């Protein structure tokens, strides 16, 4: 399992990462076509 931590440079609203940036990171981890759905706002600086 790989841990992803989004740093504060990629913040949206306070304490929340850009969802599109995180979805792109997740999609890059796997070959082929992927769909990423975020059900909660992704936190910043949290593994």
C-alpha cells in the first residue's frame, strides 16, 4: 500500500486539498482508465 500526503501548496478551502489534484495522483498510480470519486473532502498534510 502506498501513502499519499497532499502538501499545503495544493489547498482548496482551508484545511482541504484540491480534489482534482488528489484524483490525478490516485489515477496515476494505476494503469489503464480510472474513475476517482471523493466522498469526503481530502485533508491536507495527512497521510
